């Protein structure tokens, strides 16, 4: 016979427990049910508030890392990409110093593929979808709170939900399309909790199975659902009459699902390729437990500060925004006192199931995985990391507001005077919260606005300085005027140089940044001495990587130090004989030295091995043009354009055919060049 999870036993002395509902308080004070009509009003209020808070994100474009899950070739295949999305990693990139691939979040990526199939590459509609997801999250949260706090005044769960929605620390999660994974994971965590409560109340096993399935789906959205492994048992303990021995099997079932979701994809996915960088989190390379603890405590203090005073908000932190320190640091000690006090209070009130004990434990459990003590996190700290934990903060804050005005949140009716005071305090919070959220959303309009705004605050973040300089550098390389004439806006050039140099001041041993700064001096500034200095410094940091060798050879070529350039390219080819770019660069050097036939032959050898590669034809065309043999040059360039036309090549052919008087071909290459330029801007 099935054991009743809510047995109709005589209540212990001093307690009055309802046999029908999961009780919380010592006193039974059951309020009348809220009507379906009232529920609809609540749902509409949350929808309206979600759009007040985040409606302006609909006008935003793509921002940080959105290209990983939205604006990429796989997602743009729509429905037909979904099988491949479920059989590949979350993102995969090929960089100058190797490939990167990590994580498995197919559900999130599939939602963007569906959206692309339905309405194409329209970020505004994807932002609207994020708002709707945030609204759905708020609705689920409200009904869970209303269920758990069934004998509380309805104003109490409503204000908790509204305060949670308004907190500006959530802007990164809602305004960033990439962070839809956080929204979906949290929604699934709440959904799993809802059906566990159904199981606790109605004793039907299929509710627990549904809860486990939803948890599994949530893990396929993002592993940030992990705290719910402990939060669900916490809720069951505080708000149902389930015994610990009845909760443990549910905990183990969820744990089993986590192991399956974590280990299963490894059977068919390629190995992870993730390089950890010092500028992301120095603790990746720190083995001293006291430094990990000290830095972790400072990180935890950051989250309390951000919840209490959510300004300014920035997209990234990293080295050196949060100090790497040991336990002797004053802020680490303060954090230890605060968190120690919270934990002790929560444990002292645990057995009596005090509401503050629950709120504190929710916060501590949700934030624990981002403490940096056991597992360092990217960026050291992040606003999205406190998304789940902020609910515990809102629970406690609303509880304190009620207590300040000596109002029992379980009261059937709340005196008008007390109600007005409570609402006044919370409105005083909601107004600046709303203003901050709406204002912050505008910073997420695009990468230029986000980086440009935040880097002013992130002067000590090596990564933020690199991001901003790198983004500006990419805009120069995509600028048609730069491609056509080599001219660059001097103000933009100086900004790029200053932020790369600031990043190197913060962390001098960064190979990528040193190489990037060298290329900026080389291609934009035409400052070849500075280019050589930084490129040689990059090689000194890591001589096994090829990009700096390639660029150094180009710098020596510009200085007409041809033998040094040849040594650079021969070094590359000695390590990797199939490095085609080095072959082309070496051939160009030989042509500069007057060895025309040798340069042509090197390109012709590449043609034999790679017949569908356009660059050998471009190079040979360039050599003939330098010899004033325009007819032969055009012949080779047209062959290159037939294989893979570029804007620059089409521009050259258009100009030459205008001079020649062949209007038909000139117009053809002009139109082709325009088409390529438009495609590159999309």
C-alpha cells in the first residue's frame, strides 16, 4: 500500500497542520483561493511589466557571442539544421592559434534555427522571444510561490515576483540573445520543481517522471540548472510534509539524469577543445587553496554588492577587475563574516523551517557553483551568474519590508496604512530598478555601443580592452575604403592602439594581443619599426605559433629586409610545409627581389595541388601587372574571379575595363563587386 506523503496524523503540540495542503507556518491561516479571473489579471500584469522593462530590446541587434547561436551558418539552415545541432557541440570556432569547441546546448540553438526558418535573420523578433520567455518565467515563478505560500496574503508572492522581474542585474540575461540559455534553464528548473510538488501532493509517479524529464531538457539548455538538484529537495523539505527518506530518491533520480545528460553526449561528440586564458580567470592556473578561497570570497562579496546596488553593470569582468588575493584581504574577511553569519542563521532556523532560512539557503545554493573555490568561472564574476540566486535575495527583501512595518504576510487582510507603506517602499525600489534596466538595455543595442560604453568602466579588464580594440580592428578590415586605398581613420587607429596597449600593460604576456598590436602597426599605421618590435615580442612569448611569424615576414618585406622575411617564411614552412599562405608570402618576396620566374613557379605549383584556390591566379596577375603586362594580368585575375570573386578584385577589373573601354565587362564586375559588398555587410 502506497504511503501517504501527507498523513492525517494528530498535529504535535503547538502546531496546526492542514491535511490537504503542504503547510509552512506554525499557525494555519488559509486564505481564500484567488479566482481564475484574478489569475488572468496577474498574468497580464507580468506581461505588461516584462515589456515595460525590456520592450526597447526589440530594436537591438546582435551583441556579445550572439554569433555562436544566432547569426551563424548552421542556424541559418533552419529546420534542416536541427539534427546536426543535436549531434554537434554548442559552438566551434577556428582561430589563429587553434580551434575551440565546447559545451552541448542543443535546445537553445534549435530555438534560433526555428526562428530563422520562420522569419529569417531578424534579431528584433528574437529579442521579443526573450521577453516572452522572461514573462513565462515570471508567471511560473508566481504560481509556484502562490502554491508554496498558499496561506500567505497574495500580495506577498506578487511583490516577490515583480521585484525579481525588475532587478537590473537580469539585463544581461534578457537583453543578450546568447543568454537565452540561462532563461530556458531556469524555466526548466522551475518546471521540474512544479511537477515535483504535484508528485508530493498527488502521489502519482508520472509527475516525478515528468519533473525528471523537464530537468533533463533544462540541462540540455545549460548546466546552470544544476543548483536545482539541491533547490528542489530544499523546497520539498520546507513546504511539504515529505520525509527526508522520501526526498532522497527524488534527489538521486535527478542526479542520475544529470550524469546521463553530462556523459551521454560524449559518446558521439568530438572531444572538448577549450583553452583557458589567464585574462579570463587567473585561478585556472592557481593551485594555492588559500588564494582560491580569498579570491572566491571577494567574488561572493561582489554578488551581494551587485544585488544591493546594481550599478554600474558591465558585460564582462575578468582579470584584473576582481583582485586575486588570499584570506588576509579585508574584503575577503568581510565576505567570510557575512556569508558565515548567513549560513549559521539559516542552519539555526532550518528545523523550524523559517522563511528567512529558506531564502538564505536558496541564495547560497544558487550562487555556490560560481564561487571560484572549486571550479573557476569565465570572467571571475558575471551578472548572469547571480540570476538564479537573486530570487533568494528578493524573497528575503520582501519579507523584511513586511516585517519592518510589523505586518504578517499571512494576514487575510492587511491594513490600508501598512499596505501603503509596503507598496511605497517597494515602488521606491521598482522605479530606479526599471529605469536602470531600460537604460542598460540600450547599451546592448550592438557591439559598438556595448564595448564603447563598458570599456570606460572596465579600464582594468584586460579582456574588455582587447574586445573593444579587436572589434574596432575588425571594422577597419571590413571597411571598403580601407580595402581599396589602405587609408584608416586616424582617431579610430589611435583608439585601437591605446586599448591594445592598455591590455598589455595589465597583462604583458598575452601572445594574441601582442601579435594583434603588431599587425595594427603594420597594416594600419605603417609603423614598421613598432610592428617588428611587437611581433618579435610575440614570437618570444610563443615561437611555436605561426601568426606572428607570418606578420613579421610581412613587416620585414615592407622594410625591404628580404633575407629576414625569407627566414620567417622558411621557418614556417619548416614546421608546416603545407602552410599555403607562407608559400604565397615567400613567392611575393622573391618577386620583390626580381626573381619573377621563381615567384610564378611557386604559385603554379600551388595551382596543381589546389586547383580551386583563387590566390595563385591573383598573385601571378599582380606580378604581371607590376611588369606592365596588363593583358596577362587581367587574364589571371578573371580566372581568380571565376573561382572566388572578392570586392577588391572586382574593383580592379572594373577599373581596367573602363580604361579599356569595355563597358559591358566593366558593368559586370561593378555589379558583382556591389553584390559581394552587400553580402559582407549582412
